[in-house]
């Protein structure tokens, strides 16, 4: 008899880097606080991307790593860009994150 463990899909967990405009201008990026969502449509992601609690003038967009959540076990699904991403944010994501 084979042993099996069955985990059901519960939601998506989103992690990543936000492209932000700090108070006073300029461009920067910051690691987001991860969040959960039931939909990975662009509109839903844009509504939930965040500045990691730092406090900025504006959140322009984000590079989102999307994971399927199976009752606490995460499985990477894909990376999705939402909103505006500056070249410096893209470079940071590719080299440092």
C-alpha cells in the first residue's frame, strides 16, 4: 500500500519587490510584505502591492513572485510584473533579490 499526502489549494502567496517613489522624489525599490490573494489578475495585484510598511509617496508597480499555497506548502508558479517598473528596480531584482 502506498502512502499519500493530499494538500488542497488554498490561495496564492505573493512576494517581491515594489517600485516606489520616496517622499521628496526619485526612484527606489523595496521588498514587499508578502500577501495572500485568491486571484492573480493584474487589478487584484495592483490593489495589494505594498511598500513593506516603509511609507513612500507612491507605489508605482511591483515584480511579483507568485506561489500557489497548498495548505501552507508553497509552490512557485511564476513571476509577474504589474504597474511601472524602473530599470533600477529590475536590475535590483535580477542581481540582489
